[in-house]
C-alpha cells in the first residue's frame, strides 16, 4: 500500500528541518511510521497475508535502527519525534 503524494507531502512538511529537507532521520521515521500503521490495519483484516507481515517486520527493523541512530546523535530531536508520533521509548 503506497502513501498518496498529498499525505507524503504533509508528513514531510511537518517533520522537515527546512523547506528542501526530505531525507532527514525524522522524516524517514515519520514516513515509516505511517506505512507501519497502514500495514498493521491491513493485517488486522487479512491475518493470513504472510508476505505483508514480513514487509512489516522489515519496516519496523528499519525504523528501529533509525530511532537508535537519532537517539545516539541528536537526543532532543529524538524525544520530540517519538512524542509527536506516539512511539514508545524501548530502545
């Protein structure tokens, strides 16, 4: 399930550091979180979709590594990012 361009632009503008920022850790984490929530809803309706489940686990691992990096390098931005995305701090 792809993210529509309008949703993607909204997420990017909300979490971007400046107007041309599309690849910072915060933006990537926000986009991954949006995809994870969509896949989670899909898997609630389709519990036997194993390929989507594997994709979900891959996305969660990616987000976890990005969160670990952000926590190590820029802790204050890490705190604001997880609060705005309602992610628990278990790393």
